[in-house]
């Protein structure tokens, strides 16, 4: 069963002190991870983390997010690569000054790990580029927990 994630207002997203950001070619990506203590079961090596992503076009050219590539590292020694079209079923077009936000989750076998990767974008002139997703920590011990 997938974890239940409620939608949170921008003020909740921006209020966190545990966020990571990176800007690449006019795209600023901010990620805020959170450990979901109530949906995790450490004795079964089942640690659930939510992450909230904000993608901002701070450049002067529109760009469409076409695909993603995530690298998920679990300190238990497992590394997973995830590739796919868009994000959570969407391939948003970001006009200059616009923002796209979404939330997702991952499950680790340990309470510590990290994620990183990139999004592939397409510009109106058919050029493509990668916007780097900052490496962010997944830590059951250091995270502010979110009840389910």
C-alpha cells in the first residue's frame, strides 16, 4: 500500500529548515524530504520517506519537463535507478517565472540514504537540457517526522 500524502500549502513547504536546492540553466529545483514515522516499520526494515519538489523556471525561456532520472542510495547497500517520463504522470511546461510542485515517496531498507538525479527538459526550439536535482538526505534520525 502506498503511503498517504496530504497536500500542504506553500507556507508549510517553505517553512522547513531541511531543504536542498540547485539551479541549472534557469531551472531551480528545491527538495524537502521528510521521514514518515507513522508509516514506517523499522523492525521490518521498512522506512518511508516523502519528498516535496518545487521546480521553478527562473530563466527567460519556457521549457517542458520531459523525463526524469533518480538515483536512490540506501545505506543498507542498495542502489536503485529510476527513469521515466515526466513527474507523477505529468510533463509540465514551465513558462518563465512559473512553478510546478509535486510530492512523492520512496521506501528504504535502512533509516539513512540519499537521492539525486536530473530532469530532462525540451525548449520551444527543440533543444534539450538537463536540470540537476540536488542530492538530498533521507534520514529517519535527523528528519522532522510527518504523521500520517
